[in-house]
C-alpha cells in the first residue's frame, strides 16, 4: 500500500514537472518580464501594450490557455516582415498594437475535452487594434492614426482555406491593412 502511494506521488510529481516544462517552452504572453517590442531592426518598429489587457485574454473562455505561447510576438514579427516590403526607401513605420482578439473562442461548456480547444466559428472574428506613424528619413510625419482591423467574413476567405497556421486569420488582417494603407513602392 505504501509503495502504491509513493508511486502515485512520483507520477503526480513527474506529471507536474512535464506540465511546467511545456509551459516554459511555450511561454506566457502576459509575463511581465517578456519584451513589449521587437528588437530595433530596419525601417519598421513594432511594439505592443500589455497583452494581459488584450480582449483575447480578458474575454477568453480559458484565460490560461489563451495566454500560452508567443503569438503576440509572432504577429509583431509578421507585421514587420510584411510592412518592410511596402515601404519606400528612407521611410520609417512605427506601430503599436493595442489590442488583439484572435479568431475563435474557447468553449469549455462543450465538455472536458474542449476546455483547451479554440473553436473557430464565424461569430468569433479576429480583431486587431493598432496605432501607427509613417515618417520620412528627416522625421517628417506623412501619415498617422489608429486603426481597428476586423474581418467579419474571415471564414469565407479562400486564402486561409487549407492553411494550418493558427494565426492565419490575424495575419490576413495585417496583410489587408498594409495593402490598403501602404501602396507598394515602384521598382
């Protein structure tokens, strides 16, 4: 009997250890020690406000699951990569992401197996709010403002069909905004 109890305790400890290592590997977007901006590089600077205040976490059906990973940084890196392609030489773009609501929602009321599964349905569209400033090499501001990006028809978008990227809908929002806001420089 004592051996059985010791075995259970060891199994519980190893399970907790494994769970902790998974969390450590996947990260926590709300970690106060985590950066709130991408390292300075090139003509596009991207920063973000406290992810703990983002709609995706505040309105989540599973806050613990919603804050896992480095999805904020992934979206910031994607925004920078795509924006650099649209800026004429000598221009600078500064973007601050102020809110993110990823497509889908956790629906734990569906049962034990659904508590950590993001259900993507058309009633949970992606949203990103940001502020930006576009300036020239001499600091002259060409354009600035706040934008609320959303796509209510995101599930019918052919470019996202077949993609396995969990951030495909949010990345599509970024692409659409950049295409509208910044015309490609002529070669």
